[in-house]
């Protein structure tokens, strides 16, 4: 089973690299400034959405913390600090 997973990752990586090479070759031939701008905006949008990935990772960590009992419910925190609010 593990061997099959490793093999699938190799094929995905190879396919991905093939796709990247094809895209690069095609982009080198593009002369339309509007199309170049569209690609540019796609790449900018991709970078802007990295925060969503970071949010997902933080959510996973928070879920693990909750499952491990490393969190305090809001109402307990609120009662503890009511005297300072």
C-alpha cells in the first residue's frame, strides 16, 4: 500500500512538472498584453490566497489542541477575568 502511495506521488510530481514545462513554453509564445495581464492577475490572486491555506493549518492545529484538552471554554475564561473587565 505504501509503495503504491509513493508511486502515485511520483507520477503526480512528474505530471505536474510536465504541465509546468508546457505552460512555460506556451507563455514564451504569448504576445497579447491582455493575456499576459490576465496571467499576471491569476498569479497575484494565487499568492493572496495563501492566507486561506494558513487559516486551514491554524484551524487544524486548534482542532488538535481541543481534542488534546489544551483549550479552555470561553465561559470559563470569561468568569475568570470578569473582575478585570
